[in-house]
């Protein structure tokens, strides 16, 4: 049996280059490596912690599934499903909640960031978010979890909870390891000190951005006042981010990219990068559009995945209940 691998993304619309390079591209590469039994789900329950409307949510669930498939996730190779279709995720979450240190949850960076910017009341779902994530992972015995760097803290909690449960109730869960891509922290084009995020749209390249918008955003990317193209993430973070993006999309090493553009103006790199981004995602965009024209096919893929995931999850939750002494 191969080791299990799991990851998920929230259906919230507006996928950006950071999500793609930090997570989705890696999902496809790992699936195609043939080394793992892969599970990729939509973290639709996690997405309820943010404001939404039901009609919008439905469209976002279909859209994310279309993006998964357009990026190359294949229901013949991976189990693809929506988290909310499997009740065992929330059942296990409750069990883990009773073992999760409350103070640690309050100290999670993502919680603190989100709680700080919320003007209205912070919902308790934001606090429990990492516990549901731990349940997602532990339920499938996942040994590997590909995520961006910002999720490592949550993964650490999953490891802690697995250890705690195992120590108290006997060996039940696998401690998961994170898998990072090189592009695990794509930076904001307008502020290379911050990660690219949809909350700052002008520094963020969305996969659905029109070619003209992509050209404009990259042309306006903040770089240093120097003129020499060199890869130096400390001294030239803005330029290094552009080089990293070019490298990731052209399967080159950053040093090789810097050599290729040596002696050129920054604007030459920017123009070539914009064309590379436009070209790279053109196939993705048309595949996504085609899939979205057939929502019933997408629903079929998700239902098939849910049936398969459900079988595994049910077994695990039954084992957990038994170990806890529940009937
Ligand atoms: P956002 O920060 O845009 O709200 P999410 O929190 O929904 O993105 O993240 C979805 C996935 O994309 C996660 O695995 C996360 O680690 C990854 N990710 C998000 N932003 C970046 C980024 N700038 N660079 C690399 N990976 C990222
Ligand atoms: N929290 C992750 C994010 O913000 C999404 C997620 C939920 C996840 N459950 C997971 C990722 C389990 C990996 C494994 O992107």
C-alpha cells in the first residue's frame, strides 16, 4: 500500500498564482508521481467561516472543482470530494476539540490575523478552524500534506493531536508531514514583504485575470531602484519574487533565470514574465470554461469521490468511537 496524501482548498473564488504554485500545481505533480494514494477535497466547511451567500457558495464549489480538474487532478488517479459530504470530518473534529489546548488555538497566526481584521464579532469557527483541518487529515491516515508555508502551524497541531490521541487511546492516527513546493510563499507584487493574497488584489495575479490586467500588474510590480538583474531575495526581494515566478512557470532554477536576463533591464524580465503567465494559463482557462459548461459532470466526479472517501472515513470514525469507549 502506498502512503496516503491529502490536501484541500477552500471554495471561495478568485484563485491566485500563490494558491496555484503553492498548492494546486503541487497537488497535480504529486498525483502524477504515482507515489501516493491521493485525496483532494474542497474545504467547503472551512469556507463557511468567511462571509458568503448560498448562491455564491454553490458557484464557488463548482468553480473550485473545475479548477482542480483543469489543473490536471484526475478522478481516476485521485479521490476528489467535498468535505461536507462526509459527516465523519465533523464527528472527528468534535473528538479532537476535546483534546485541543484552547490557548494554542488562540495563538495560531491565521486566527490572530483574521480576528484582528474582523470588525464584527469573530465566529468561533475561526478559532476551531485548525481542529477541523486536523480531522480532515487524520481521518485518512495521511502521511503527507502538500500546503503553502502559512499552513505549517496548523499541520503541527494535527501532529500534536495525533500524538495525544495515540498516547491515550492506542495507536490510531498517523503523524502527517508537510510537503512544500519551492514557490511556497509567492509574494505580493505591490509589497514583496507580504505574501500574495486575494485581500490585496492589485498585488495579486488571479488566474482569471485578463491578459491586459496581467501585463499591467506585473509592469507595476515593486522592485528595487537598482538596474542589475540578480537573484538576491534579501537585498532585492521584489525582483527575486519575479524571478521565482518565472522559474516556477518555466521549470528553471532561479539562478538560471537570473543568468538568462543578466544585462537586461528589469522591464524585459517583467514583459517576458507577463507573457509567460498569460501563455501558461491559457489552456487552464479554456479547460475550466469547458468543465463549467457541464456542471452535472462535475457533480458526478464529486459524488464518486465522496462515495470512496466515505468508505474510508466511516471505518476510521468507527475505530475512533470504539477506542473512546462509545457504543
Ligand atoms: P489566501 O491566502 O489567498 O486566502 P488560502 O488561505 O485559501 O489563500 O490558501 C489556499 C492554499 O494556497 C494553501 O495551501 C496556502 O498555503 C496556499 N497559498 C496561499 N497564498 C499563498 C502564497 N502567496 N504563496 C504560496 N502559497 C500560498
Ligand atoms: N486550511 C487550508 C487553507 O487555508 C485548507 C485546508 C482545510 C486543508 N483542511 C485541510 C489543507 C487539510 C490541507 C489539509 O488553505
